[in-house]
């Protein structure tokens, strides 16, 4: 006996043949992946911009601290820069080159060179830490200059 409920089930199951069902699933997966990547890119770009802003703030604080003899601030801020520099390459995964970013495509084409610049920045920051621990004002000024030069070097090659 054919009932209204059986007829509805028959229409529903006919509409969801295996080929149609797999197309629907594929469409859903594509939409979820695309949406997820867009969100992930926006998040990674925002995170890396925040990291670079902290660096800029730290550079200003270090310059002021050298003038006032606040060596602990120099040490703390330079260690923060060194820590960030070590992580910089991980904030530039493949595919994070679009959106609200000034990163040049060269980063991904010359990633080894980009990583070397981040390593040079880390080394310069660690050298500044050592200078601050020694209390040598001249070494701290030279260290700050070298740290700034390492930032500028990377910006020249890899930032719009």
C-alpha cells in the first residue's frame, strides 16, 4: 500500500542518488575548506602584523631605555624581538600572501633568504641582550643600530 509518507520517502531517496549525494558532499567540503582558509589567512596576517608592531614598539622602548640606563628593559625587549624573529617564518605559510598584507611575493619564492633575514634579526637582538648585560653604552648603541639595520634589510627585500 502506498501512503503519503512512503511517497515522500520515495521522492527524497530518488533525489539523493549516490552521484547527487557525492556532489552535495563535495560542494560542502569545498565551501568549508575555502571559508576556513580565508579565516586562517586573515588570522595569520593579523597575528604577524601584531608581532611586527610589538617589535616597532620594542625598538622605541629600547632606544629610550639606553638613554635612561634601564638595562632590564633593553634585555626584556630585545629578548622579545629575538623570540619573535625566531618565529617569523612560521607566520608566512604558503597561501598567506593575499589579504591585508604588505608582504611581497618574493618571500615565498626566496623563502630560504627570508628565513636567513629573520635569523639575522634574531642574532642582532641577542647581541643587544649581551651588550645590555655588560652595561656597555657604546655596545648597546651599536647593537640597536645593527638590530634596526636587520629590520630594514628584510623590509627592503620583502615588504611593500
